C-alpha cells in the first residue's frame, strides 16, 4: 500500500492516539502539522517525528506534499476546515462530530460529492473486532431479535478552559460523547427495522446551553428501545454497550477500547462466555481502512450520508432536551 502523507491541523490532545501512533504502526508519513496560536507545534513535531511545521492551516491544506488532512480541531471548526480541505482536493479524516449541526454537515457532504473527494468521520470504534463481534451476534441469530440497546459514555471532568465546555466552540457532552452512543444506535438500526428516533432527552447544563450530562431515550421502528447515558463529570471512564435480544444478551465492557478492556460477555441459555477481541487500537484499524480506500477503493463502512444523518439525530437530541443547536 502506498504510504500516505498526512497533514495534521493543530497539535491537539487526541492527535497522538488517533493519528500519530496509527501512522507510525502502519508506515504512513506525518508530513506536516499546522499550529494554533497556543499550540506547541515545533515540540509536537519533534516528539512525534512530523516532518515539517507550517505556518497556518491554509498553508497545510495547500501543501503539495500533503495527501490527507486530519482534522481534530474544536467542533466549531470541523465543517469550516473540512470544506477548505475538500476545495483543495485533499482527502479528509475528520474527528467527530462531522460539523456543528446538520445544516453544516449537508454543506460538507455536497462539497465532497461535487469534488469527488473522500471524507470520513472518525467513529473509530466501528472498525474494531469488538463491535464487529457484537453486531455479528445479531447477524448469526445468537441473540435473537434485538429488543434493547444500552450505551453508556461517561468520563472524568475536563479542565474548566477545555473547548468542550464552550457553546461558541460547539461543546457539550452530546457533541463529545453522545455522538458515539447515537451513532451506535444508528448502526444497529439494520437489526431493528431502520433508523432510531429520539423519544426524550434530559440534560444538565454546565453553563447556559452547554450540557455536562444528557440521558437520551430512543425507539426503533421494530419497537426495540434504546438508552444513551452520557456525562463529562463522572468519576471514571465508563464506555459500555449492552445488546439485549429475545435469545440472549451481549455486553462490551469498553467498546471504543479507550481503557484497553477488550472483553465482551455473551449470555444465552447455554450460560455466560467471556471473549477477548484484542487490544490493537481502534484508531489503527480506522486509519488502515481509510488508507485502503485511497489505495484500491475499498468501501468505507460510513460515508458523508451517514455523517449527515448522525448530525440530524444530534440536533433532535438537543431539541428534545430544550437546548440550542450548536
């Protein structure tokens, strides 16, 4: 596979695990990094072997030595810089969520279609054997008909000046954590008659309009139900997925593999079985899939259509919770 030349927008906290290590493992080049005003970009480049530091985001996107733009900026800047990268003809791997809201997401989708530029939203959990096995237990009938989905996404409190606490920067727990649990529900729609809808949402605000926690109730066309429990003020990381069918249930102890727990527990009439699916990074699987698409056209499991629909569900959640859209 041809080595990608990756440009990183901003020396963000997520970049090390989400792009630097996967690129190093898979043999892709970290071609350039562009700093924010407060970014220690030269130190970032030196620490992680990035070849060059360029002066601005615009310079990175225009750089002929960059094939792929990785966008881990604050949520408010995802759509803006995804659009600019698309205009420059650069493939984009963007952190989730795709944009601030569904209207912005549609602009990005349209631009990518018109220019024929690949773009993928970084729901990295989807590429790991953990989630593939969980889905497989529904596909092969082990769990029977899906009746209930329960997703928990909770983490310790970020620092007070973290962008995730800023309404202007499109922060909030649904944007940072709930987007995962809503996306999981959407991916499970194929086992429950189609897309889920939000029935109710209950949020606690950190500041006006900014949710520090949000509990979401969902329903599928089949009648199966779902719950999404999200908090950015928990005492520990807790990111779990439970699938309940009429023949059994399965529990992923850490489905995004953020804490390194690769267990799933499967309970049927035959008893309980614990399986381990491997601790190779979800982000490494994700970058491998992205690179294969660019090399030989291997299909993305999610596309810009998927991203727009997820943003629509996020918007529905904020409306149900009585909070403003981002």
